[in-house]
C-alpha cells in the first residue's frame, strides 16, 4: 500500500474541523479549550448536537477519505432515510482511521474514564496490531480523536494521548458525542462500510485488493437509554445495512467473500443487539465478532466483471429494533 503511505488522515480532516469551528451555533456544538490546551468539541453531551454534525464527524472518522450523505432510500418503507458512505481509499479510511480500536483508560473506581478511540489520531499513535497488517502510519503535528462518550477525557489522559501521537496538546482536537445523541447515532450507523472491511480482515481477505467501497444503512432514531440506543445503531447495520465492494483478483475469492461477509453468518444473528449486549454483561468481547457486519453484501470482481451477492436486509428485524 505504498500509495496509502502518502495519505495523511490527520491533515485530511482539517477542512472539516474548520467547518465545525465556524458553524457551532448552526450545528448545536459546544467548542472549548481543555485543561491541557486541547480543543474540545462537544457534539451531543451538554448540547443537542445535530444530524449534520454527525455526518461531519463520520467524514472526520474516515480521515477525510470518504463522503457521507443522508438521503432517501426505498428498500425499508418505514425508514425512508439512509446514511450512505463512500470511499476510494476504503482500507485506510475505515481501518486506518474510522475503526474504534484504541483503548483509552484513566484511573480506577468512580473517577475512572474509559473510551475506545476512533479517528485519525489512531494512525499517529499506531498502538494497534492492525496497523502492521494494513501497512499504514501517519506523520504530522496535528491530531484528531473521536470518542463515543458523554464526557471528554481527563487532563492526564489527554496529555498521554498527545504524547502517544507525538503532538503538542494544543494541536490535539477531541470530538465526543454519546451514543444516545443525534450526532452519536449518525456516526455509529456510519460505520456500515467499516464493519465490512474489518470482517474482511478477520476472514483473511487480502485488503490490498479492495479498491472501492460504499455502504448504506437506515438512519437510526436516538434513544435516551444507552443500551437501547446501542441496540438500534447496531441493528441498523446488522439487519438493515448494505455494502458494495470492488475487488481485484480471482472471482472465486470474491464469491467466497460475498458468502462469508454478511451478518447472517454469525451464530448470534437473529437476536436484537440490545438483548445480546445485556446477555454478554456489557462485554463486547463475549459477542461473536462475525455479527458485526452488514446484512447484505455485493462484491464486484473487477477482473471478470462478475458481481457476487450474499445475505439480505431484514425489514422486520429493523422495524422491531428501531420502532
């Protein structure tokens, strides 16, 4: 992925960050300077946030290497609006930036803080084995981190994050929004393409052969209860998500990927995600990782022009979760 080495996901999001900074009232954001000098953008914790803020955050999560739109869709009659994600650099955008793979912790007991870091800053810190597999790292003096959280990280953790990214704290931007918020629900559903890339990686598919990616899933209505909100956003992808990948190489490999990629291949398929989460006592690691993928997939084998399909959207399960 030599071409990917020249891409900077942290530089790529600077225009999007600038857009958020110039439109806080319109987007219903709160922007402040943290104790370490970092920029904090609250998109849904102490402020209402907005769907547009969620759309921009999703593009930031993708490192500026993807486009995200909210548009009408006809395949789920009760949920006529869908989030669509597209990238011509899907591996770097989704796995090198968007994937929430950086475990961030600070303190113990009531004062503890925990969140999974997403966004471009991951590619500066390079803490995950995943970066060795995709052969990507970023370099630069600015960093942007996105957190699915109701509060920003404490000063000590911020300074550690900045140090891990090798940037000054004042050059770090931290964007946070809880799952229950408008922006939070958008940016989680906006992972419909990312979960497909991550599952392809788990299936040992050669990621360098994935050259284009797009996906869509119904816009999930927020809910004030965390587990319910989490269930809705995940079910929107697991039972209502659709993706299209363009890949090179043997058509047989594309066919195999189409067969294995849908969420229906998981032993947990068919159960509402909120129920699975409660049954797993809130531990994501107890949930079958094969569940985290779109409902319906199409894989185009560029070398032969064939399209292979797998899975199917399940309107009844989408309705049961999102209603």
